């Protein structure tokens, strides 16, 4: 066991994946608690709930929502990569670098798709028209 | 000097870890990860994809209508998502701090703190869901 103490991470794709997973995870916990705190206005009144939701429906927060999508996507897809390792797949561990780039690429692809969907299909970002 | 850790050619070996030395939090982190994949997917479809199609602004009325339209899905999915997200997130924070702090007393305090925060948000989040469900009944009558 002592042999791991002297070891240092030497960078590389695996470490990048680990670091991004950590940072995205911490960001997501912050979001989760903020989200729950925001929604608790429902315990007060209907009007308070609407007001609490309206605060986060400005164009700025729509962009932040999109960033959230990117963070969730990365954490989920890299998380699946980690679940593959833990399921005992030696092949997944052998191809961990390729799996990282797959997760990273899918993150960007699905994120771009989501961004296009939001900007072309969500009227509330420009004008609030009710469906 | 055997330095096979992290080596590209190293063959992973099965390891057995004594129960109670972090194995439960490790296992639950995996279980909640699987849970989140399911619950978050349902959450994204029902809370966001359907919105894209209707283009409605997010208000109480909309949340209200959703609860009416799919009561079972929302009841099961919201509670599942709340529980899994809280455990996975707070245990994740605990994991990060465990990597930085090795003092056993500090770790014990941290664990208790994380459990208390988790229980509070689980209680409070359930109250929020309950409030939404109750308002839904009064609004619909």
C-alpha cells in the first residue's frame, strides 16, 4: 500500500477526466442546493413560487442553464465511463483514454444540439409567449 | 520497486475490501449513480423536452398541469431524484474533502454534518413537493 503514497499523478487524459469529474460534481452540488432553495418558495404561496421561478428566466440565466446542461452531460457520460470500470470490465479500463474522448465528444455534440434547440424552439428566451 | 499502479500494461486485479471501511458509501454512490441516470433522464424529458414543444414559460400553473398530467411519474421520479441527487452530491463532497483531510475526528464531524445537511434538504424538499401537490388540489377544485 505504501507504494501509492510516493506516486504522483503525471497528468494525462485519465487525470483530466478525474479533475473535470470533480469540478463538475462540485458545481452540480452547488446547483442542486440552490435549486432546492429556490423551489422552496412553493411552501409559501403560489405567487412567491412564480416570483422565485421568474428570477431565473432571464436570458442570462438561460445561458447559465445551457452551461448546466454541459456540466450535467459531462458528469453523466464520464460517470458511465466510471461505472464501466467498476463493473469489472477490464476492456473498459484498457480503453479508458478512448472512452474519455468518447464521453467528451458526446458532451460537446449533445450540448451543441441542446443549444440549437433552446435558441430555436424556446420562445421564452426572447418573448414570453404561452403555448 | 513495483510501480504498476496506473500503468497502461497493468492487468486489473480483483480486490476485496473489508465491509464498513467506506464500502457502503462507495456502493451507494454507484447505486445512486444508476438511479440518477434513470431519474434525471425522465426529469429532463418531462420537465424540459416537453416544454420545448409547448414553448411555455415556467410558472406555477405549468408545474401544476404537469402534476395533473402525470401524477405517478412525478411522485415516483421526484422523490427518487431528490433522494439520489442529495446522497450522490453530498457523498461526493464528502469524498472530495476526505481526499484533503485525514484527521479521523474531522472526518467524523464532516460525516455527521453531511448527514444532517442531507436529512434537512430531504425533509425540506419533500415539503416543497407536498406543497406543490396540495396547491394542485386546491387549484383544481
